[in-house]
């Protein structure tokens, strides 16, 4: 049974930083791509970042490029999202996700992911 558990959310001032973590269990973590999405109230779930199974390739949503960095530690079965220069519009619940298919580079669309965490709230005050 695949489980994804996010942590690290909280309240931060505009311009500040946070690092989110997502701990995975239930299968061989290093074989699977990982993604981060976010959803603000009344809005659709938005792609934030993804990292390939090997960590060799990453992709980012346009709104976070240059500010956020996704990384993974396969020894710790954990994926991270370092968020810098946070803006009020980054306020959302952040979810990590992973696909059923192994050895995949990642994708932009929520429907491409099969497993989701419960989410962690990030609030950026102005």
C-alpha cells in the first residue's frame, strides 16, 4: 500500500522560504517519479514541480520557475520542495503525488498521478 505523507507547511511572510517534505512508503521509492501540486480555494489543482525516478530531470510550473526547487533523497524515501521568495499567491494546500508506472520522468497533469498525500497548508502573508 503506497502512502505519501507531506510535512513542512505553515505560515510565512511574503519573501520568505519554506521547505516541504513528502515521505513515501509501500514500494521502491527510487523507481518512481514524484510530483508536487497545489490547490487554492475555489481553484483547480495546479502543477508545481516534478522529478524523475532517477532525479536526473525536473520540471516546473511557470508560476514557480526560478523560485522553487524539487529534489529527492532516495535513501530517505523522501521528496522535497524548497520554496523561496514566496508570494501571497503561493498560498494553497500542497500535495505530493506519484504515478503507478515506474521509471517515468514525470508529467504536468494530475490525472497522470495515481497516489496522493493528504496535503499540507502553506499560507503566505503580505
